[in-house]
């Protein structure tokens, strides 16, 4: 199965990265709807999409307003936006307020609980999603997605610790996509902003015994020159990479 990185930063886009969005083209599942969602049309392989929101901060939802370009304004049967009740209410009331965005969307909004069935893969097997609450200003949810022989966890906008509550929820997945807004050593800022440092994310991946870790929601202020140094993190968890926009991850 493939996961296409449509956007791999947070806060704001820069010339290298757009904000959080990922596509599983085989099943038409989108994780978060940041500015990277403008790329959806180029990679869409299904007639409809299910978009799952980790939370409603702008860097994860602003791309919802780009969908009119992909699906038109009456996409009642083509787009379902899933999220917790409070986040969907915020999106409907604020992002789609007429003074903010003039086109009322025809999409379905679906309340996301602890479990959810996911579309069938090309072999005809349905998937399942399990969600779990995470610590972040305003709250966010992590997601574990599974089909037979494929498992993925998406953990963004939270402060990783070696004993984080969600470690059991992501145990043993084939691919963990976890935010690390900051390099190691910015713990105070990470706690203040509700984000993660690379050393702690590597500890989470090791504790959860995942097969592979791909780091996302990379601080947009980092440049190629000041990028993450992975050498220390690799001593804790060897199979770690930093996501770039338009990477295609196989799992
Ligand atoms: Zn974010
Ligand atoms: Zn956030």
C-alpha cells in the first residue's frame, strides 16, 4: 500500500513543504487537510475520498477550501470529512463561514468515534481505523489504520514522551508517521506549543516496536542547512527518515 506525502510541515508552508496532508490513493483516504491538499487532484485514484482530521488547527484544515477545485461545489457523494464533533463544528462554523469562504460545501461531515470502517483495498478487504486522544492545545487524535498485511499509525500534533499513553495504540505498526516539529533539545518549546522533539519521537518508535518511522510536521523555519541531524536518533531507533513533500511511502 502507498502513502503519498502531500504536505509535511506545520504552521505555514514554505518553498519546500506544504502543511499537513497525506493520501492513501488505493482507498481514497486522506489524513489531514492542510495546504498540501491542493495536490490531491494530481494523485487521486478513486471517485470519492474520506478525509480524516486529527484536529482543526488551520495548518490541518485550510486545504478543505481547495476541494471545490477538485470536486466542484456539489460533491455530496464524493467527499466525507471525518473528525470529532467539536472539530467538525469549528470547521463548519468558522472555516466555511460566508465571510471567510463564500461557497457552502456539499460534503458530508461524519462524527469520528473510537473505531471506524475504512474503504476496501484493491484485494477487496475492508480496513479499520482506531483513534485515540492526544495531548495538544484544544486536543487532537491519533489514528491507527489497518488492512490485512498493512498497518499505519498517524500521530501528529502532540508532545511525544518515552511513556506516552498512545504507545500501546500504535504498537507494532508497519509504518509510523509521527510529527517532530523540533530537533532534540527544544523540550520547553515543545511542551509549550504541544509539539514533539526528535529524540522523544525516536523513543516512542522504539518503545512501540514499529517497523519504520517517518517524521513529519517539520518546523517550516528549518532549512536544508539547519535540517535535522538523524545520527543520535538512529542510535535509539534505526529505521527513521524525514518525510519530504511528494514522497511515496510503501508499507
Ligand atoms: Zn499542526
Ligand atoms: Zn495543532
